[in-house]
């Protein structure tokens, strides 16, 4: 058995730490695959990674929230738990701004055709004010005439998640 120098001891300690880190990394990866399989997210080599959710900027007791400054919307359970979001959305163009405030869902229409805008199709419409403004589907890259427009799958989730009289909030 030979003499070890201080440098040899440090090198051996570093190598031991690297081996332990690799073992831990493999265990964490295996745990992630196991959790993904349990959650039904499996697939060959699939790992479920939860992305952090942006905090909803509205009151906890609202079921839908839209923030105009960032073009984001959220659907919640009305008790502070986010069910969907943030999702990309657009809002009213200059001169046709989306109003800020707290509103209540007034009615829902699976496919609304806008009489004001040449029967423009507004799928999954959830109307929230007296001026015909709604959360609805469409191209979120285009501004609306005061509505909150989002991709159809997101609008459908809002449509299914909201009921008449549910509170919604629009913030700047």
C-alpha cells in the first residue's frame, strides 16, 4: 500500500461525490418516469416536468381572470386554485378596449355569430358584460373589438369551466 498525498485524498473524495451524484440523478430520473407512468403521461422515455405557473393577478374568488398588459388569462376554481393558465390571449384594439373590472358571466353560446361584425364566428363564447364582450375562441394574435380572444382549445376550457353568474375579472 502506497502513501497518499493530500491531493490524492481530495481527488478520491471528488470522484466519490461524482459517483453518488450520478446514482442520485438516476434515482430521480427513475422516480420521474414512475410518476409519469402513474399519471398516465408515459411514453417511451417520457418524463413529466411541471412548469412553474404564473400567479393569477386577480382576486381568489373569481373563476376567470385576464391581464391585459401581458395578454394572459387564467381559469380557476373560484377559491384560488388555477385550473388552466396562464393561456395566451388578446384583447380589444385601441378605441375598442376591453373594460377593466369585476363582472359576472351573463350567458354562454357554443357558437356565436356576431351581428355587429358580419356574422364573425365566435366559438365558445362566454359573455360577461352588457356590451356583448366575451371570452371566446379565435386567433389570439389578432386584437378584438373588446372581447378576450384565445385559441379554441383554451376558449373551450373556459366555456366548460364557467357558469352563468360566475365572477370574472379583467385587470390592466
